[in-house]
C-alpha cells in the first residue's frame, strides 16, 4: 500500500496505521519512563547551559511532539543534551535576559541551518568527521562538562573560570571554601547513581520463576529511573531540613511554573554590563549584534546536533533511516522549540537507549513524554526549588563519565597509529582553546592526511622476472585512484627505481587502479618521454577500460599496453631481442578498448 498525501507531508502519521491498544500501552510506558529520565536531566542541563532550570523543561517537550510527526526512528528522543548545553553556555554569561534570549535565538538559527542542510542535502558533511575526531571531541567535552560541575558538586560559590584548565585551577584554589554537606551529598549521589546503573546488567533467565521475573523488572525500573529517584530523595532530605529552618545544601531555587508563552524568538537583546567607557553601561544588541555574539556556534551547534542525531538514528534504525528526513525533523524541532523558549536540542543517546529498552513501538511515545513534562511544568515546579544543586551536578557527572571513550585507543594504537593523531589533536585543543577550534583542528588534520595520501600514494617497487628470464621493474600503486597531486611523485619514484635497478623495462601495474585524472595521465606521458630518451619502454599492465581510454588519448600511439601475463612475456621478449638490444616502441596489436571480458590474470611473482 502506497503512502497517502498526508503521510508524504507528515511522515509520522504512517505510524497511526494499525495503531492498536497494545501499541498505546507500550508507548505510554516508554514515554513515562523517558519522562522520568528527562525531568532531572532537563533541570540539570539548563543549569549547565547557564540558564534557569525551567528552560531545560521548555526544551524537553516540543522536540518529542515534532519528531513523532516528522521522524523515522521510533527510539529517538529529542531534547536537551549535555554537549549542546555546554556549547550554549558560552553565550549566556552576560546576565539579565540576554542569556535566555541568545540561547533561544541560537536554537532558532540552528533549526534554520539544519533545514537548509536538508534542502541542499548536505547531511553527508558529517561524514567528514571521522570516528577518532568524534571520540576526541566527546571525550574532551565530557571532561569540560565534569569540571564545570565540580563547583556546584562541592558547594563552592563564585566564578569557576571559563575554560577547562581555569575551572580546575579555580576549584582547587577554592577547595577550602567547599561546603561539607554539599560535598557529601554530591559524592554519595554519584556513587548511588553509578551503583544503580549496574542494576540494568542483571539478566533474568527465560525459565525464571514469576517472582524472579518481577524482581528483574523492578531492578530495571530502578536503574532506568535512577536520576529521578536520586533527585526525589535528595529533595525530600532538603525539604525536611527546610521545615526545621535549616539550609545545609545550596538549592536550585524558585522554578517558574506554567507553560511558556508562544512567541517569536528574540531578535534583539540588552547586555546588562560590558559596554560604555567604564565597562558598566548596558549594551543594546540588534539582530546583527546577536549574530556576531553567537559567531561560529550558528554553524557548529547544528553540525554537532546532526552528527549526534544521525548516529543515534543509524544505531537504532539501521540503514533504512532517511538522513534528509531526520534533518527535517531535527530542524523543525529546534525551530518550533524556539517559539516556546527552548535552547538547542538534538537526539539523546542515553534517553533513546531507555526508550528502546522500555519497548517503545512508535515515535508517538515522545508525545507522552512531552505531556509528562508539561504536567510537571504545571504542577510540580513549586517543589523543584528544593532540589540540591549538588544532586543535579551528580546527575550530569554520572552521565558524562561514560562519554569518555578511552577504549578505542588500544585498537587504534595496534592497528592504525596515524588515526590517533587527529583524535589527540581534537582532544588536547578542545581542552586548551575550546571545543569549536578543537573540532575544526581535528577535521583539518584528518583532511590533511587524506590529501597527503592522495598526493603520496603507496607504490610498491620491485624487480620481477618472466619465465624466459626477462627482467623488468614492476611499479604497483596500492590505491584505486591516481590524481594530479601524485603525478610528480610517481615520476620521482620511477626515476629512483631506474637508478637503483638499471635501464630495464618499466611495467606500471594498473590492475588496482580504477580512476586516473587527466593531469596524472599527462604526467605519465611526460614520464614516458623521459624513459624514451633512455630507450626504456613503459608498459601499462591490466588497466580498466576507463583508464585505458584516458591513457590512449593522452599517450597516443606510443602506448604499450598488456592485459595479462602471457601478453607481458611476449612483449618483453620481443623488446629484449630487438636489433642490437635497442628498444623500438610500438603499439600493441590488441585493441585498447576491447569489449571482451579480460581473462583472469595470474599473480606476478615478485623478487
């Protein structure tokens, strides 16, 4: 059955086909379970972004609804993440209303950029970011996020620096000011969260008793909702002390209740300080000024969001996922979210894993999650003021610990040390100068290696013998393409081989080469002329029809070309027995563009 017109415009409506009561129950359970995860994370990530806690909840409900209508992977959950929160925090430190307004505009512009990428089908740009670069970036980000939460975890007041090193240095200097109650609560919360996380590894055997299965289900529920449980328990502790007139912990404070107003993203703002001759006068920023303030984040935040969302979609949805559709769904999640005071959002791997483990059947589960978040905004926000900041920091730290992917170092060290370099460059520079420049440097380092490999392809040079005993120099490219940067390299390698092994025929093995460009073919023509002056024949061995056609047009009638071992032996014997041992270049009788299938080629024995 084909898609209806509505399903083509709103792809998510196809999930309504055959949407049974069983699906409703499964999606409802998954939606509530994810909601219990996103509530404490949303509050924590808003704090990480330098915003008031309610903005984390504003960012948590629109994405689920939009993705349910436009997305193609039932497990993906859209909402605030630690990485995008950290990147947003770079623009929210001016105080007043400027922080939220810049964050909301960044959300809107990120959606516009993502939509433009979808229209132009530029989702493949994320393929330029290799796995080592991604690992270095996420690992450095995890350390930066963890360091940024040390202050709240230990109950230290005051600034903590803007970079990783300055943050750690400030925390160390202010360690004597750490509050004992907050420190104990924070450390214990992390320990409890990590311990509860292990409960999900407890497997229930298929033949277990009913009681054992119920116990396994309880363990899974506790492990899944561990963030909500820790926040709930610590809030009760803080509330208990508050009723006694004591405040041993630094609390979140008042969280604005109610659903955010539907309004356009802000296109102007006022920085409360930083302007004027004394550096204290407010500064009015128009749309252009806000764009200048957001700077590279307008491009980098969407790219990171797309990278994460596509990776999650492929992990759960496999090869059937349409990248363009995912881009559209993500872009509309950000654009629509910005009308409800959201900061940038993307897919969350941890919450998507919870969604998958909860047995979600369709993306409609995201609508149930959004409904739970709206219920919390309308009913529970008066109680959020009792959440200790140390508990929220513990939630963030226990989540980002597992973003440090140290396990890839060992296989890369054993198999491909070169790939460690762009990852290390990304990691170090992200910690020293910032994640944006670190990621850019890593990508450029990777591209430099790609360009180098293109300009300096690996060439195997050896002296081989035919059965009659004729010697020749065999040059075998190990790459499938020979482009213009490699032309001079091939000539130099051939010249060195002749100096080393003498003036014997040169055989250029093209069996692995699928593509030549015109400049490289012209370089081979120049090499042929140089060898012709020394009376050395250049023989092309086993080229494909495309390569053969280009070489024929470039080298003209002087092309010596063979397709298999027998032709090579015959040609070399003819050349070696020519009058006076002189080589007379002639064209091979076999047609260069023969449509017949090339017979199997025997391996040449290398000395």
